[in-house]
C-alpha cells in the first residue's frame, strides 16, 4: 500500500495548463546556428569548462547545448531563452520524418474490439499519436546525464525544458516522488504528439519478482486509465518500460505489457482507437510480433 495517495491529473492540471494548446512558435526566418550560439552564450557559466571555438561545426555545438540542457535544474531558462529553444526544436522537428499514425508501416497488428494494436519500430519522438509514454525516474525530471541514450533523455531533449518544469511543478505539489507503477501526464511541447505520460517502472535486482511484474503491469494500466478519463486521447504509444537501465528482461517485460494491455482493452471496449508498442531494436520487434501473432 502506498504511504500517500499520488495526485490525480485533475489536481495539477491548472498549474501546468494541461488542457491549453501549446503555443507553437513560428520559426520561419530563424537560423539554427545563430540560435545554438545565442543559447550557448546565455548558458555561458555552465559551459565555461568546455573549450568552445567559433570554428566548431554546428553538430558539435548542438551536442554541447543538448548536454548542458540535460543537466539544468527546473525553471533555469527565462522566457526569452525558452522561446529561442522552442524555435530551435521546431526547426529540428521540421527536419524529421514525422511518423503519422495513418501512414505507419506496421510490423504486426491485431484488433481488440474496436482498438487497433500494432508494433512499430522507430523513434517515439517522431510519432504523432495523441500521447506517448516516457519511462521516467521517480522524480520525473528527465535524465541528468549529458547526451545519455535512454528514452527519458531523448524525450526531454526533443520536447524542451518546459517538460522538466511541468514535472517539477507536479512533484512539488504532490510532496513526494512518484511511486513505481503510477503515472502523470503533461503536454508534449515540441513533440508531434500532444501529451506525454510519465511512468516509473520497477528496477529489477538479479531476477524478476512477482512485485516487479505487478509494478510493471501498473505502469501500463495507469497510463491507460488516464487516457480513458481524457476523451481527447484516442491513440497512445508505449515505449519498453523498465527494459533499459532498470534491467527488466525485454522478453518478460513484453509479455507483461502485452497481456495487461489486451486484458484492459477487453474490459474497456471503445475507449481508444490505437495502441502502439514502440520498439527500437530488431530483437524487441520480433518479441512483440510473436506475441501479437500468437493471440
């Protein structure tokens, strides 16, 4: 039993303007190299330990900027710097091939009632589903390791610092870190999706326990229950929760994920149009394909 009851989204929605449209900046006429340079200048104190030369290629400067942003405390950037960063992220979003749900090249698919369930291999930050799921830490603040390859870092880096700011606001109001197996929701800012669901999966020590399985199931159910309550969410993409640095074996995690999602759908017919199991590796794709095909 949890020592405290985690906040329902209705209890923090106003503080983070959850249901307000994001102010998408118009980035026409903005130059990426200038934006990167100006943001690095703004953040000169954190980056003064790095050797920066004017003739560094844009890629190196951009990686430096991302690394510094990964380490920033919440609410560090002022409004002007946030606007500049949003211009930069919107320019980068235009360069990506957005994975539109109606055009996805599906690896495998089934229907559970009226809901389409499919496996898709690719970058979750390019999906235009109504919501994507982030495998978060219990502070919900993103990964503070510069340029780390975890999904938490990737999502926060592409969405922008407002994602971290919102999560900080939520946890401060809640008064304790996010329990394992629960979820919170924020806007997605500079992602093509509209919402991000942040959920904390279990950390596996040596071998998977029954509690690990129950906690992992809880992450999927918690996300689906939020979607059920917000009727504008009709599509959601799940990442492989806990299968990265939390060391949950991918094949076992996939079985928990798939079986619990299918079971929930059977008990909640008509709540969602589309559920995507997003995978990165060929191995994970084949694991989920086998589960779909065996149903």
